[in-house]
C-alpha cells in the first residue's frame, strides 16, 4: 500500500516537472482509426459526440488503461489528423 502511494506521489511530482507519459502505439493507432472513422461517417456531428464515441471504444478495448491516457491518445489522434 505504501509503495503504491509513493509511486503515485513520484509520478505526480514528475508531471509537475513537465513529464508526460507516452501513449502506447497500439492505443494511439486505435484512437486514430476511431477519429478517422467518426470524421468520415459523421462529418456534421458535434466534435464532443465523436470524441465520446472514440473514448467509449477505447475503454471497451482497454479497460485496465487509465482514462487519462486514453483521453491523451484521442487528443494526439485529433492533432495528428489536422
């Protein structure tokens, strides 16, 4: 229990210093596929609805990955799509 708390504290300190965890390539690839599919399938749909659909897919495929990392994968996919 204490070890886990110390690890989380260390990671929090690292994020204060500017460190950001890298998104694994397989998660990023799935996020890019989802963003591309949403953009071609629903071009007039609200961006938040598209993001929610991709987010739901990522959560279903990767339930043990942190939600923050999945959100970051979507952000990177959208930025690389533009």
